């Protein structure tokens, strides 16, 4: 079982003369859907409202065979209103409601998971962020932890506090993915590569930076690897990073590298295997950007 903890929301995207279009999203929810579409039994831990957007989220989870815990509550469903620029990148304004009920550590979706993923707003917006960190701390003794900060600067009022919080999650993680823009926002006075090295020293086995059309670059103890991003016609870039890390987790699972008992093997990953994983994940992201909204590929589509 693979488990994802974090926000579910609805992206309302507009650009040019087209009418706004609504898509189910939220980085962690996208990762959960991506894992399920790649053939992995997946549980999502998150919340949404008892409203029209909440119905969209539940229908999407059901259609993609993603189980969930928590689910609808009395607050509105979170939304992200995005404006697409000419190359398909979105800038967002958020109406965010993020919290979770207290979940016991022996909740099966946590206690039985081989891997637990989290990231984005769920790890930075209180009161939910502190609860997410406790769940990750409880899962780490038996599960591989992956993390994607997926920074949204418009929701952050204290840069130093955000950096400290991100580093706490990095230190708990085995696998970390971040975009180059995330890393440059967090640490504007040092290079992406230097930040990745600093993060690796905090404890992860793998730190990956994605550069959009520039392709991904990764760092493990054995060294570095970089692959090219496939050339595609871009519909928009929504969900590309989420598809990328879903495919990374899937590639690690297919190599028998998930679960705390495999942590030593993960830390011993060689650069050739890292290259294969980056290439697979880049192909998944390329398929996602070729179609509107966060619509991750199936295993058959990637291969």
C-alpha cells in the first residue's frame, strides 16, 4: 500500500479568450491519482468540502480507484484560481482551508504503508501542517518517505519560517523532489546544486531538481545524473511535477526499493539507476504537460 497525505483542491484555470475551466487538483491528490494510474493501491489522506467542488474531488478519486481517509467536512473546498501564460504555466491565487482530524498512528493506511508521500501546501499551512509532520514521523520507522515542497509564495508570509519548515520535512524524507524555482525561492543566494547537496546532507537518499523543459537532475551519495525532457506540444504545465514524483515512486517500487527495510539499498543507489528513474519520470511529466490539467499517465502510456 502507498499513502499520500495532503491537500485536495480544484484548479480554476483561465487564459486568453477561453472560458475558465475547472480541474481537480492539489499536488498531493495529483500524486495519489498518478500512483493509482500507474497500478499501485493508493490511499489519500485529505479533506474537502460538502459542495460542488467537493463532489468533483470524490468523483475523481473514485474514477481513479483511490481510497481516501477523512474526506468531506464543513469547510469549503479549497480552490486555486490560475491564469495561464502563453507557454502554459499558471500563476495562482488560493482560497485555502487546510486541517486534518487527529489520526492514530495505527491507522492502517499509515501503519501498513510501504511508502508515504506528502508536500506542498499541506506541509506549510497551519493548523494542518503540524499534524502532517506528526503522521510522517510516525510512518518513517516502517515506510519510505517522499516529499515535494511545491512552494506557493503567495501563501507564505514568513520566508525564514517556511525554509525551516521545509528543512524539517527534508530531514524526515528519503526521496525529495523540488523544482528549480522552488529551490531558488527558498535559497536565492546559492545554486540549485548547492542546495541539493545541503539537503542530501540532512538525511535523504535522493534529491532531485526538475528544470521544466531543461530536464531533471538528481543527486545521490554515488554522484549525479541528468536526463533530457522529451519534446512535446505543451497544453499547460499543471501537475507536471506531481506526475514526475508519482513516476519516481513507482520506479522505486518496481525496483524493490520501498519500505524502511530497503532504506540502506536506497542510500546505495548508483547513478546509472538514478538516470533510468529520472528518464522514466520525465516521460511521465511530458505526457501530463501535453494535455490540459493535472492528468497523469498510465503505465502503458509511459512505456
